[in-house]
C-alpha cells in the first residue's frame, strides 16, 4: 500500500525571474499542538486556475486565510507577487481579490451600490470607480442588473456579484473559497466559465479551494492536501495518468474476506493491493482480463467487481492509503 512517505512532492518548475503569483516556502501553521499545515512548498503559476483539493480538516481554510492576510503563519513563508503575506499585508491586499464562501453582499442594496462600497475600501472614487463597476459587471454578465437590489437575484447571480466585488480593484490574483457551494449545476458552470475568461482574457491567476472532485477536474493544476501535507501536485490529467492502467476493485462480504483476498492476490500475482473496508483495490493494465483471472483463481470470495479509468479519488487513495471521505456517501452528498 502506498503511503505519503513513498512520494516526495515538490515543485520542480520554480520560475527563475519574475516572482510567482503565489509562492509557498515551508509554510506551516499550528493551532496549539495541532499541526494544520505541514511545510508546504509549491508555486502557483501566472494565469492558471489552481485548485487546493482536500477533505475536511486538510488545511484548505487555514491556507486560504494566510493567503488572504487574515492570519499569520506560525512557520515558513507565503509570498504573493513577491510580497510577504505576513510582513507586507497591505501590499498583498492590493494584489488579491477575495471571494469568501459565505455571502458578503448587502442584499438590501443594489448590485452597483455593493460594488461602490467595495471600491471605496480600495480607494477608488468618481468616474474611475463608475467605469470599473461597469467593466466588472460586464465581465460577469450582469450589467443590466446593476440597479436591481441584490435580494432579487438568483443564488448564481449573487455569486457572480461576489466575483465582481472581488475584481473591482483589478487584482492580479483571485482567491475563491469553495466557489460552487450552494449553487445548482447551471450556476456552477457559469462561475467556471467566468473564471476561465478571467484567466484567458485578463491573465488573472485564480486559486480555488474545494472538496469536490468534479470541481477540481476544472483546474489547470492542483495541490492535493491531506492532514496539512501536500500529497500530490500537478494537472488532473497528469496526476491520473501517473496511476497507470485501470483501477480494479473487488467487493467482498467482510473485512476479513477482503484481507484474505488481498493476501491471496499478493501471493499469486506479486502485487500489493490496498484493502479499504470490505473492498480490495489495485491498479493494473488490462484490468478486465485481470478480473477474470482473479475470479477464476479464487471462486466464491468475490461479490462484485469494477474496472474503471483512474479518478482524482484514486490519486488520493494511492497517495494516502485511505479514501477521500471516511464517512458514508450520504454525508458526502449532503455536504455537496
Ligand atoms: N481555530 C482553530 N483552532 C484549533 N484548531 C483549528 C482551528 N481551525 C482549524 N483547526 C484545525 O486545523 C486543521 C485544518 O483545518 P482547516 O479548517 O484549515 O481545514 P479545511 O481543509 O478547510 O476543512 P473544511 O473542508 O472542513 O473546511 C483541522 O484539524 C482543524 O480541526
């Protein structure tokens, strides 16, 4: 079974000249005796959509708060466009736009009024601010709703106003915490379309935190976190390709059966399957052929089989030896 120590995850592509939009160097944070971030070192590249993917408690919010200058790390460094998030928070704040998960709009005010207040916080006034409000609203497709009060907008539109608010001072880096939470599939697609447009047309670097695999699939690159550690770094495609072959699972009736089957497979085929509860899981070229071999070799113990192309969850399992979610799928669905 793979463990985190089998993999040295580092960023080998550090830019040499211009500072990276976001650069972490041995960034650590502990709350008392609890280590929430453990020596994270990686760069986010210019104009990419970068995802921080991890299950509950993996440290996403802690990292988001450090990058947003709301919290000072207990160790290491986080730089944004070359500015130290802990020592130069005001310079960092000029560079970043932040979209929090919780709603930050005043729903009794109009869309334009919300943006005006935000602009004032960044020292924008007069004709320049008016122009910026029109530009960002056009960007998120809501120019015609400028005079409507926020409470009359759908949830997806309100999230787009949040985006416009984060963009009012023309930041080069946009930080979004769980951007799809509470949105229906159509509104989620809209948000991602606007993020891609920002990346492609304005060169904005976007960092999103997420616990949703399908959302992570939209990112150009990902950092996968587990218990504060970086366990994988790369594009979704590359990370899945590294697994090689198919992911094959065998369902058994009990954990004891799963252990027994894994042992038999290991002895017979000289591979090391993982045991996840009552499931035996392994990676194999020509997965469908292997299934037949196993079922014929050990009749009666296998209750179900699956052969699939690797997913990001498989990447997580391979790197950590356990599932992304440890609770029931019902809990997961509720969370989404
Ligand atoms: N204020 C705090 N005091 C003590 N421990 C904390 C505090 N905030 C977070 N932690 C702990 O730090 C670890 C990382 O938490 P964090 O909120 O950063 O994770 P997360 O990935 O954002 O989780 P979620 O997806 O549930 O929001 C967890 O073990 C958590 O219990």
